[in-house]
C-alpha cells in the first residue's frame, strides 16, 4: 500500500476466515498508524504497478487516480425514519447530473420540497458508482463503493439522503451487479477470478458468482449492497438487468444480497426492485417460497402495450404488442402479459406465471431512461402522441393498482430529450457509437430514416438532456395533471386501498373500463383512446351503477385545468354512457344527497 509519496506499507495475508458464509482465502491487510481522512493512496501489486483500491470509498480524480480515505461518520438527523412501505410507493427515476443545471447532490436537495409536493414518495437515483469521463449514464461504473465525484463528495450524498428523509421521501440507488465498465476496472489486476467464461453478457464480461474463486466475488457485491444501506442510509436498491447476473449456485447471489440489505436496514423497511427483461416472477417471491426475496419488478409489458396504444408504433421489441384495450386490461389485472407464452421477437418463451404476485409488486411506467433514449432522438412520449391520449394513458398509469414510476421531467412535459451519453473517446468511443447505432437499427424507422444520432461522447449531447425546471410553471397544465392524479391516488378512499379488488372489461376497439371495489366503496375508470364513445345499450356488468343511480364524475383528464375541453355527465339519466374522445374519466357513486 502506497500513501502519497511515503514509504510503502506491506500488506500481510490474512488467515482463512468465515465472512458471513464459507471460508474465503486471498485477503491481505495492514495497519497504518496515524492515517487521517483525506489521505490518498494506491495499492502496489508486486511489479505490476500501482492501482486504486477496489473498494475505494472515493475517487477524487476518477477511476484512474488514487483512492481517498473517507471518514464514514456523519451527523444524521433521520433517527425517526422507518423506511418505505413497499406497497405504497410512487417512484421517481432521475439522473443526478442532468436533473439540475448544477448537476450535483446539493443542487438536488433544493428540489426535494417540490418533489414531495408533486406526490412522489421514492427517488430512484441512476447509478452512482464512479466511472471515467465528465458525464455518463453510470451503467459503466467501475468503483462500486465510490459515489461519483462528478456530483459532489460522499458527505454531499449523505446530506441528500438525510434531507430526503426529513421530507418523507425514500431514496434508492440503481446498482449494476451484472458487469463492470470497460474503462477503469482494475479488478483483473488483483485476481483473475472476478469474471466468468461460462456465460455471455451483451454489456461486458459477466461476473463470476458461481465458479472457482467466486465466494470472494460474491462477498464483494453483497458487501457493497450492505454498504449503501449502512453508510449512506439509502432505503434500498434497484438492481439492473438481473437476467445477466448468472449464478447456478444452490443459493443465488441475489438471495444473499436481499438478506444483507434487510439486515443492514436494522429495523428500517427497505425496498429492492429488479429489472428483469425475461420477467421471471420468482425474483419477487419470498425466499421461503423459493423466490429471491425482492419486493418489486419492472413491468415492460405494460410500457410496451401502452406505448403502442397511444403512438401506433410497433417496431422491434414492440412487434408482439397490439396496444389493444384487452392488453391494457390484462396488464392492470394480471401484471405481466407474457407469463410463459411464445414471444415471437425473441423466438422463445417469455415470462413466468406471476398471478400470485400482489399488484403493487410490479412497477408500471410509460417513460424510463432506456425507453426515452431508444426513440433515437431521445423524444419523450408527449412528442409522439396527442395531448388527449397522453393525459389518458398517464391517468391509467398513475391510478393503476401497480406501483407507478415517473421519469424525471415527465410530470411537466420536459422539452429536454434524454439521449445516451458517455464520455468515452478513441477506440472505445468509436465502439460505443457503433454499438448504439447497431442497437437502434432494430427499429426500421431509424435504420431507414437517415437519423443523425447524437454522439454519446459529445458534451453537447449531455447538455441537451439537462432539465429546465422552470417548465413546471410554463407547462403548468401537464404538471397539474400529474400532481392531481397522485393526490387522487393517495387520498381517495378506494384508490388508496392496496387490497381493493380489480376487474376490467373491453368496451370498444380503443376503450376499456376498470372497476375498483373495496370495503370503502366503488370507483369506475373508463379509458377511451379513440373517438367519442356512445354506449347504449350497456350490456357490461362492470358499468352497472351502485344503488341504481347514475355514476357521478369524480375526475376527468379532459378538465380545462389540464388543457382539456371539459366533460359533461358521462352516464346520462337514461342509463347510456357518453365518454369523450382521447380521455380517461373516473366515476364514483353519487353522494346520498345527490339526487340529480
């Protein structure tokens, strides 16, 4: 170990010790007297040179520079914080560097009050593990324990989490445990066993969770999961591309991660969210039932069906979706649409039976970082559909029994695109550009449309993605839509009931209804993505009134407040229904004194 310009300190092999599991060999340690926070150091590996610490707490000069000693003590004020209730979350995904003009943890603190007023409950930070360059998405991180120096120092991140808890906001971190980035990863200099040759991985070398020497690798990642909860008081993790965390061990590494996170919470509730493209429902089942013990899973099926429904675009991985009312009803009632059926795009079966999962265990969205960027120009959904359809599908999403997620800026129709950006140059930069072109070529409109794709390594690409938060005011109608829907979800007696019954039916080629029933009452949601819908007669039991009196309008996406045209009575006195075009309405039984 080399500290600054001082004489090297030798490290001695440790005895084989049980470290929360099987015995692990290969560890070295040494005691350095008088070392203070702020000291910088490297490890010297025989004649191979000097390298940063693989478990560095901070890399002030980036992944290629020296590591810095960090004092983990912090003046926390969140002692009363009990953590997020997994069944009652509204998630907000954001990129720290692009959310504000300054792009720092401290600048984000200044926005917490407004995010709380909006009605979100949980911030999901895109990956922070340090990576090379001046900007990037974070999915090519290489320093697992070092929060990116681009956004501030470790205590700035701690201050952000502490401030969020003071406002009732949970904070979870997107972590990448399926590969490490191609630049700045020095784990291979310390040992060959970190990567596996048994599996493939489209993003990089797969990690060795089940081969020779894998116990030390597993410990590194499990310890990292524990670290974010213990030292930063984070409320949980979003686990990226779990399908590429290959592990044929008797106990999957994700089970060990789940147990470590729960233990690290020390009584606080924690939230574990999986992205799993094949939709293997076991990830969200309890460990005692053969699952991996995670709480939530992203539901791409809902996104794909909703996007096709409101845009009509069904290229590439959207080709197996029609955007029909039945797909949307099924996604709302049953979660994943593919639960073992053949998925033609991949020429194989997709998904597992998931009807035993609670509705809130699946995360639904109409925008996220990947899907916005995959539009080639980084266009958000409001640029790809009509205002009415956008309002209507937003209501369906935010009033779903599933856990809704917003992507930063969605709530005010941000004009900023979200493009892929990564500050790689030279041969690696060229490879990244080529890879991006190759990926987007699966969309015929992109491959044949002569799109000039933004250069990921151009700083202007990153700058274009920064939000203009003043658009909350300039786009006040869209902002009010999201704020009011989240208030309705939170405060309405029926919609807020996580144990409510959910039924649905198709009403027309582009219209459907969902009826929510609980001990607290009934609510009827009707979504019409087509032309004005007149129903008479109405041979659908889910439209039947309560106490034989017409339904009363509770909420409409066509309210002038949101830029709509207004909504007359949906159920008329004669029992017929008149549903506006491109609209979602929510109906309730009339109050006892409401005799019309």
